[in-house]
């Protein structure tokens, strides 16, 4: 029997949004000076999710906007904790490849590499060993010593991808990073993701992508979510076919 790297049972997570409106922040409603109205909304982001993920598999997470895909990845990464249910992550080596997560705008790119590397579980010595490769892959040149607030969005995404993709975890979580940078860098980043998936047969990869072609090309199985609920989980070709029919 194969070992499960993730075991989830009846996972639930809710968000509560509270917004204060007054006469200064609405273009279409008028409030008297000093008058305030509070509006709250609870979103049930994940609803009673139960499934297991086998070690060594590449899993695609699909579903419409607001399905709960990125939220579920962040539970796997221990960024969020479910309100109820049980989640077992059977490894301490987890990397979330989500562009721009954990960046400090006033620090230069080089310092953000060290900060992110340490947050992803590396020692300073291990980051030292990888730093030249990360900087070279990012193609940022001397800008690596400039504060992040001076970066364009393209430069930020190149740096974020270069950091996260040079970590070699047991469990790699990828959140919509298949269109980073210009066409040439995109081709290079796609190749890097493929190498990370293929170089270690025990590595488990879970990816969110709206590109069904990418999911079909890379994934062994698919988890399909809609509005926080599990629709189906199974072999990629079968689930993607059903999803396409649903979307049409």
C-alpha cells in the first residue's frame, strides 16, 4: 500500500469580511458626516473536504474563481489552519511557490532571497550555496541590490519564481506561476518546473492552474473544487473531460 503524504478529513474554513462605509469612501452612496455603516460577510471557503494524496504524485487543482484552490494550498503549507476537521502533512519539507509571498519592499532583492530561503526551511549556509544560481536564473543583474519597491511587477515575479523554484522540497505547492515574465523567461520557468517534477520520483507536486493543457500535460490526478466543495477526484484525463463539459 502506497504512503499518503497528505490526509485530509472533513476540512472546513470560513472567512469573515467586515467593511466600514462612510460618506468619504463611496462614489454612489451618500452618508451624513460621522455616520457609519458596518457590513459583514462570511465566506465558507472550504466545505467538508476529505481526500488523501499519495506520495510521489503530481496533482492538479482545478475549479472556477473562488473555488478554494489557493486557500487549500495554503492549508497544505501551514499558512492557514482549518476551522474544523483533520489535516496530516507527512513531511516537514514543504515549499509554496506563490509569486511574491513574504517579500519585504524596503529590502534589496538579495536580502529577500535570504529571508525567503530561510522561511522555506533552508539554513543561511544552504542559501549561500544556492545564491549565485538563484541570482543568475532571475536575470536581474545589478538590480538584485536595489530595494524591491523599485522593481517592476515583471522583475518581482522573476525573483519570486527564481527563489521558490530553487528549493528542493518533498512537497512542492505551485499556485498559478506558469506565465511568469516574457516569452523567453516563461519557457525557461516551464522547463524548471518540469525538471523539479521529474528529477525526484518521491517528490509530490500539487499545482493550481487555469490552463487545462498544463494540467493534462503534467498531472497524474486532479482534484476538482467548486465553491469550496469537492466535486470529484481522480485520473486527470477523465476529470478534465468532465470539467470541460461542465464549463461549456
